[in-house]
C-alpha cells in the first residue's frame, strides 16, 4: 500500500502543478489512512471516504479500490442509507455494491417501522436510488 500512496502523492502533486502562486501545503496522505491502531471509528471512515473521492477524481485506481474495499467493509444496516445518499451515488462501482446491500437487508431496514429513506426525501437522486434498490430487490 505504501507504493500506492507514494504514487498517489506524486500524481496529486502533478495535477495540482504550479497553477496558483499560493499553493496549499502538501497533503500528508499517510496521516489520513487507517492504521492498525485505529481500526474503527467515524474519523477513520470519513478519512477513507475522503481519500476514495480524491483517488477517484485523480484516477488512482489502486488507492481507489483499496478505499472502496474499506468502505464496503464498514457498511452496516445502521449506516448504509447514509453512505448511499451522502456520496456513494456519485461513484457507480460503489453505488451498485451498496444498493445490493440495501436490497439484501431491506427487511432489517424496515423493522424500525420508519421509512429508511425518509431523511432523504428532498435528495436530488432519491428517485433514481429508490428505483435501483427496487430493481435489485426484484432481481434477487
């Protein structure tokens, strides 16, 4: 993974280039990656999501796939809808995996008696996400 981080850091620096005179300081990528001492927690998951978004933007496939795997490993019934609506709908390979998870665990999501999608009633992608979940549920 260290090789991928070095590659990502180099790629990130190249994309930033010298386009501005007041460039921000370099991003310290290893400091935002999960470590064996910090395997759980919201802060780690958020850092992995941020790194996933950067790797996707700059097309660093190895880092993106590593982060995708970490995100998918962190999915639980309690956070899956949030992840799907907050950012996963932007990334097809992540969206499809999470939609499948939602379809597989829909019974558990509905056990609360509340609409699991209710918090996102005004979300621009709500209908397309619901359609994808319904389609995936019917195909199973």
